[in-house]
């Protein structure tokens, strides 16, 4: 099942419930589904088709969510990229990805003009909002234009099955150049299912979306799994510790997923009793190891138990995780159900299961270096 269809099921079930909150604006599941349907029809109208690769270069926002699901709805392939990418990084990625379309901010396209203007050639360009750029580039639209274009248009009849590629997510694996991990709808279905089973996120919860959605960890944990579960996402791009604490208090956040460095930052700025964090029922971390003394300090001073896990882009993303009631703070938890994990002779962690990527986009040599003929992924991480 295409994961856009999973969201469609959630829209039908939680129609009038709040799906997303951004800057105080509330979007219901019904509104979310309507916007995605209109955008799907419009994307198809302007020429985006099945298997077309689309670079989605937007910050965390409701527009990111609309675009991501609308593209999947027509079986396009999404490549979320950070708006903070350097032009050098972006050039290397575009040379590998060769996207058919780019969705981004006007400011970002202005940065590309000049030495890197060739990256925009022969592309469908879609801007988050109106700018002078639109008048200077051929085949350029704004999202506002497209919502109007998609009004009353029939959504194209596409096969919503598990076979198509869903995303190409770029990762570096510490080698200095980007590799595009190819993940299918089935990879995501498994990743979402195991995340839901591990964290028990549900329609009763509010989830803070803070980490960049261009990375697999927040993409699954802070957007896909919560929305498909009927939860409410609160979007913020403010990394100031007092702002984060205030959002948790004001919006009664239940699920909080960030990297260890942000927990450490909050710990340094937290003063007992200044903020009410009692709504937090699940605090998760990954992306780096959190030392035991930091976990202990968070538990003593902030009253929060942090659940640590391990994963990587190529595994969609979670491999092991601690769980509520089964939390060993000295470890990254147990392997998830349905996954095989072992350590090879070089003490590297190996993973096999339906969560593992197809390979690296247009890079058979790099793929062969990490995926063997029996489906084992060499993570390169030492046990």
C-alpha cells in the first residue's frame, strides 16, 4: 500500500480532528486531505508523473507535508533536501538525482542564480510563495497557483501499490560525498509500523516536529507515523531552549523526539518549576549516543525518562530501540520485530529485513559495498 493511502485512511477516520498546528494555525485532517488531493491533481497537470524525481527543499512546514504526500499520491519520487544545503552539496546531489522538478523557497532559487543556474535548467520549478523569481524562470509556479489549478480536478488514477520507490534520501556515511538511499513504500510501511508499535503513538497524542524533515529519523517519527496514527503535529523551527520548553507547556506535547545535543541544551537551561512538562509521556532520542550521566540528569532534574534507539537512513530508520517499561539506559535497546541483527567478523552491525533500502541511487559500486546477495546491510557502525 502506498503510504499516501495510509494517510487517506487516517483522514477518513479522524476527519474533524486537528492534524497539524503551525504558528497557531490549526489544520484538520479533512483540510489536510483536501489540500493534498488538490495538489496531487495540480502536480499531475503541470507535468509531474509516476517515477519523476522531485527535490523537495523546504523547511519544516505545513507546505512540506502537503507536497510530500501529494507527490507520493501520484507515485512521484520525493527527495527531501535541507534548505541549509550548500550550493556545492546541492550540485553533487543534483548531478546524481537529476530531478524533474524542484519545490523550494524563492530565496533558495535566488542563491542558485549565477554559477549554479544550470541546476534550474529544464526543471519544473515550484515556489512556496510569490517572488520576482517566478517572472524570470520558465515553467515556474507557486503553491498558491497550484492549489487553484487543482480545484475541481480529478485526481489521476495511479496504482497505489508497494512496488514504487517512495523517496531518495541523501546520506554521507562519513565518506565525504552524498549517497542517495532508495526507499520504497514497503520500507516506509514497515518503518512506520515498527515505530508505532515501539512508541505506541496514537490519535490521543501531540507530537512536536522540530528536527528537519529532510532526515529520515524525524520524517518517520515526527511526521509519517504520527499522522497515520491520527495524532496532532505541532511544527516549530525555533531551537532556542526556552522556546522549546514553552511550546511543550503551551501545546501540552506528549511525544518529543530530538537528538541528544538538544536534550543537553534543554537540561542546561531548565529551572525546576519554571515550565510544566507533565504532558510529556514519551521522550525519544537517536542520531548519536546519549551518555548515561546525561540521561540520569534529565531524569533527576526534569523528571523525564529518555528512550534511546539506533537506526540509519538505509534501514528506514529504526533497527533497535528501548521501550517504555523495558528501558536499559546503557544500551540502544533491542532489535525491532521482524528484523535480523548480527555482528560480523569486523565487529560491524549487520541488518536484514523488509526495512532495508533497495540500494544507492545510480551508484552500484557503493550499493555492492554495503548490501550482499542475501539481503544483509552492512551499517558500517561498530558494535
